[in-house]
């Protein structure tokens, strides 16, 4: 099983997938992408969706942690290596994503320059707020409230949420708080130190801190990454097409997939439908890569139904399917 992370370590969502890989002791390679778009390595693969993480397992590609972690669990559980599940996992997942919006204003003011604001304006308009320089202290106060919940509630029965072993709940709940404390150094802020929250700090430090040195031996360049990717087999079984799905799409339909929480037409992903069920949609690119998107949080269009023809043309050209393409 070949796992490649096509992203960059600083990104909190990229750290979440890495937390899972470290917790399950799954080796992986990193083909590092730039912080700002464009990301030509991904474009060269036909991947126009812009968010990270992007991870591959064999020739299956996952542009979202939900679909990636579900796929990894299905593989590792067959080897008795998956993380412990619980009925509350989805609740902890939702709690973790709420913590994302709490912690986002912790990004230092000096880092929030015009380039960042322009690049992320369609995703995180918060960076463009006129009062951004006053938000970090309030975010620290909110973080303290979340940490208190972890310290006195989540970890009340052991070093992990489920007790004595790491489970999916820990991966879902930890990532953003760990990113804020360790990557952004919020642990140095008043009221957030380890002396006040010992169980919380032991918890986040049970999984390696994301430093450049940690991944130094796992970096590969574009050529090696492409060779590994296209030499692989598909890792995930076909799921078929759910005939009862309200969309009523058929196998082979040309589709675009884009997130529901971004401006329409910004970096949609084109592909041919090969899988659709209640959990995910799978589209195949011209080069044979299969992209797996969760059903929750994404809009699926038939290509012919997209109203913005200029956007469609641009994306078709980017993936080598447009009239102006020579590929």
C-alpha cells in the first residue's frame, strides 16, 4: 500500500491526516506543494480542486480527510491495525471542525499579509477583516474553553478519549488544537500553558509534533511521486452507483464536484462518474486516477448543467479536455 501526501505540513487539515498515519504507524511519502496556488504538480495530474489535504492510496486520490480516513480504516481493519471506533466518532469529528473556526484567528497578524488574504478570500474571508489584529486574544480565550472540555471531560477516563488506546475520536478532536498549540505556539499564551492543562498536553504530545525534521526522509520530488502513483493499483473496491440516490446520475456521466462552502465555480473538479453511494462520490480522470469525495459538504453537477461556461472551459483546458488543449 503506497500512501503519498500531496500537500504541505503547515496546513492543519494536512496535519490531521498525518496524525492518523502516525497513530496507525503507516509509512507515507510527501510530495510537497506550495502554500499558495497555483500548485502545478497537482494540475499536471488533472487535479483542479484546490484545498488540502490531497492524499493518494495507490491510484485512488482523496481530497478530503473524511474520505481518506474512512478508506484507510477499511484497509487497516482487515489487518487488525485500524483505530478503535465508537458511536460518537461523528460527533467528535464535528467538534473538531468547530475548533477549526475557533483556532483560525490564531494565525499571527504578521503572517496575514495581502497575499494570504487574496489567496484565501474565497475560503476564509476572516483574514480580510479590518479588526483581524484584535482577534487572536479572543481566539485564545475560546481555545481555553475547548481545552477545558478536553482536560476535564474527554480525558476523564484515561490518556485517550476512549480510555487507554488511541481511537478515531482522538484524531477527530485533536488536530486543530494541536496545530494551534504547537505549530502556532499558542501554548505560550497566558492561560494556555501545560501546568494548567497537563492531561491535554500529554494527549496532543502522544502523537509526534509536526516539524520539518520529522518528514525530512520522506520527501520525494514530482517525478518519483508520479512514477509511484501511476505504477500502483487501485486500493479501494468499486462501490457502484446507488440507483435510489435523488441525483439520479448514471455511471459515465461527466461531472464537476465543488465544496458547498466556497464561491461557486472556484476550482471545481471534473471527472467521469464511477461510484456514488450515501458516503461518497467517486470520479475518474482521463489519466485513470480516481478521486473520492465525501457526500457531505460537496455539490455534484453534471457538466452540461453548469451555468458558468467560461469556468467550465478553463477547467476542461486545465485537465487536458478542452478544445484548446493539445494533450
